C-alpha cells in the first residue's frame, strides 16, 4: 500500500513523523536508490527499497511502549556529543530501538515515555492533543495567595504563556516550597522559565504522570512496559482533542 514516506519512517521506529520530514528535506532518505527531498512523496514499504542514511528500513517489527523513571542529569536523547549519560543508557536491554516521546530536561527527573511506534509518539507529544502532565516542583521561598493567583492566571514568556492548571502548595519548609501543577502543553523548560519570571528559582522538578500513566512502583532509573489499557487511555485522550 502506498503511504507517505514520513509515515513509513515513523512506522519503522526510525523517528517521529515530524523528524521524518526533516530527514527527507535534508536528503537523507532514498527510495529505490533515488534521493527524495520533497514532502508528499509516497512509497510502498512492501515493494520499495527505502533507506535512511543508507540503511534499509523495515516496518515489520515488535512495537514497544515504555514508561521510564528518568533520573536527573540524564539527557533525553539517544546520544550526546558531550558524552553525558542519556536515557538510551537506561533502556539498552530493550531488543528494539526506542526513542523518547517528548522531552524532560537534563536537570529534571520523573516519567518519560519511549516507543518505536512513530504514530503513537506523534499523537502523544503533539501540542494540539493536549495530554495532561502532572509535576511536583520545589521552588525557593514561599508563595503568597496573590502570587499563586498570578501564576494560575498565566505568566507571559517570549515564546508562550506559562499557565499551570490545578496549582497547589503541597508543603513548605523554612526556605522552600513544594508545589503540584498540571500542564497540557509546554515549550522547552517552560516550568523553570515560568517560575523564574515570577521571581522564584526551581530547585527540583519531577514529572509524576502523563495522562493516566504514573511513576507508581517505578524506581528511579528503571522502566516497565505500558499496559494495553494505558496505551488505549493515552490514545483515547489524544483522540478527544484531535
């Protein structure tokens, strides 16, 4: 069956559809020996020889859907030119190549999904599907009621508005506070940048859940397979927003 190249690349677990489009534009994809640089080109994965960076791809594989408890100071990529630890180091025992769904910055810990199903990754991480993500955040100092209201109303940043949902104070210490909040979409480091704009530094950031998938029972640095029910729930949440 003829399909767009970026969809085939995603189905093969090479990259998400968006990343597949970038690979095509960069001239890194060929069909039957002919380099393709334009989007919209279709191929039949059952008949055509499709290569990415010279490597033939196949859409026949076992699909993996993984929940990882990422430690802080691990990079959410499969390799790092600075030779820092990456999440790939934590999932080496998975027999297929999986890649992160979305991001979790270097200094943050918590729940990260990985998969080799490009369609699934696209639906879960795309901003328009608005899968809710819950975080625990440790900040310096204490927030007044007015400051909490201001944050909940939204903080303008150069590239977005930081507007946490369900913002609440969990506990306070002498010099810091633990908060809980939910985001439905987020730019790079938006929680840290949002609190900095409000005059507070984020000391720790932990993502506790994505949709109905949580860290419960998952020790730091370990992973587990998502259940069929969890996969269906995530896709159902994305479908309601599509």
